[in-house]
C-alpha cells in the first residue's frame, strides 16, 4: 500500500463522504416522517388510508433500493417528472426507509396497552393529547432498537447511490479503481470512511437504546 | 344533599351478551357508594360506563345534570370532573412520579407549572411518598404506585372519584396503605363510587352498599343493614363466601 496514494485520495473521499452523509441523513429524515405518519395510520386503522399504507409498506419493503432509484431517476422523467440525482437518492432512501420505520414504530404503538390510553382519557385528555404525551413517547422508546437498526441499514444502503451517478463513497472508490488501478488503497479508504460514518451512529444508538430501555423497562 | 351523579336505566351489551340491563344509581355529594358482587357481574363495566370508557346501549348518565355521551366533543371536559383509578395502577412509565402527577393539570387544565408542582408535592407528602417524586413508576412497589395513581386522579380536582378494584392486584400487606388513603379521602367528604372485594374495608368506608349480581342490583342499603341484616338470600350467600366461621 502506498501512503502517498492514500494521501492524494483522501480529499476526494472527504467530498464524497460529505455528500453521502448529507443525502443519507436527508433520506433518513424523510423516512422518519413517512414512518411516523404511516405507523399512525396503520395503528389507528384509519379507513382507506390504512389500505394505502399497507400497500406502500409491502411495495417498498419488498423491492430493492436500486430498483426504486432506477424508477425515480430513469422512469419518472419519461412522464415529465425529472428530479436531480441527489434529491432522487434522498427520496428513494426516504421511501424505502419509511416502510421499515413504519413497521418499527407501529409495533411500538401496538405494544402500548389500552390501559395507558384509558388512563390518559380518564384524566380528561383529548385523543390528541393522549397520543402526544402518553402513547407516542412510550411507543418511541419501545421502538428505539428497531429505529437505530434502520438508521444504520439506511446509511449503508447509500452505497447504491452510485448507480444513479451520485458521487458518493462507493462511486468514488469505483471511479478511482477504474482510473488508476490502485485497488487496495481505494478499498481501504472506502472501508475506513464507512466506519467513520457508521461507528458513531452505532455507539450513540446503543446509548440511546439503553436509556430508553431503562426508562420504560428498568433493565 | 345535592345529587352529583345520576345513572338512569342504563343497559350494556356486547353483541349478543347482555352485561346489565336497566341499572340505576344516584350518588349525592359527599357520599361513598361501594359496589360489590361476584366476578363477572358487571360491576367494573358499570363503573367504566360512568366516564364513557364503555359505551351504553340504553339509558342516560348525568353528572351535575349534564349528559355523559361517548360521542360528545365535550367528553374530555366532563371527564376532568370524574377521577378514575384502575386495578393495575397504570402510571405513565416514561415519566417520573412528579411528571405523572403534573401532566394532566398542566396540559389539560393549563394550570401553571409551579402551582401544579406545589400541589403535587403536598399531596405526595400526604400519602407518604414525597421522597419518590423523582423516581420512575417501575421503581415503586404496587402499593406505592396505587397511592400515586390516586394522587394523579386528585390532581384534576374531580367532583367524583371512581375506584375500580384498586387493591385487587396488590400483595396483602400493601392493601392497607392504599385503603388508608381512601378512608382519609372519605373522611374529608369526597364523593366516591368504589368497586371492591375487601368487605371489611367496604363496611368501614361505605355510606351505602350496592350488591350487583347477574347484571341487576339485587340489594342496596346502609353498610350496617347490608352486612348485619341482608334481606335477600343471594346476598346472604355472597357474604357467607367471605367468612370462614
């Protein structure tokens, strides 16, 4: 391995790292928003919307992100909707992640007993107050492990962004290998940057998980 | 005495099972009514109907002359006046004891935080749990949790308290600490409707006893008549099942 080569590659990786992280987190934010709304619809079995929600979840959970991205990036422009690559990546990730988040949060909502709802209602809370102050916070702390796993999974899924020519980490590595054949250096940096991106999430995740678990379950 | 609660000929059924039919009950201000009866007689369901956690098929329920209707937009406002404590002390697990007590007054009644906190602390002190204010519910024993649940209901300044078998899930030695709180509430003139299996306690706390069996009020009367001189054979049988003489 040539340290000189490594050094010369680092700025390129840095740029790709920032792009990957920004697009990734934007996608995760979208996923979280979609997940909460979808979980809410499924938990309360809102007529019509609940059917649409479950079709959405099954559709996006059971197709690869790559296929979804191809659809958004290559097929939508054919019907006049063209979205820039970065936004495509974030939207694709958001839609895929939303279906996973929805299931995770819904199981949390389902796990909060009806007695909790009744206790809140008996205190004179409206349904909205009951949901905001009692059911949702409890459900969220039950769902934390699933949400953390999803976040890590989604950040890794960003590696398929390269397929729609987004200059992410994966794209940069493939590009450099194609240009200079310094395969080892390019791949080592790829691994290092993914770890820099994911390790803090993983560590932070387990702290949050422990805290949430301790609060609700005491173990 | 003024009438607070009027339950008129209510009926409750699930599809083809009738829980009770034509039940009526009037509760006056300051009165403690204790409802007893065999398991499955509909007494808990009856209590749950009063604050519309269960819907009724027939009849009407009036609190201060205002109808309690499960479909009414006004329901939360009416429920504020009805405190309820459940068998399984459902405190909110993600909040500390103090937060559990302050949540509803602050969010629903818009009580200033400082005021709600002051009241919460003084009530906690009264039930001997001031030192637990920053603990989470799971760190408390069953009896302690149930005392907090009573305080949580009191924080809303209800006009009437409904207690649904609040000691049924407790270890025997914890029953006392909870019932002592209820007795002290009765002494200060709180209006309560209590469903319980603790006959000694019922006798001590009740102004009026009601015996429900098979979805009907079989007998009612003052605590003394009720226990010492039951009129119906069914009540006699029921009371006998508690004695080992």
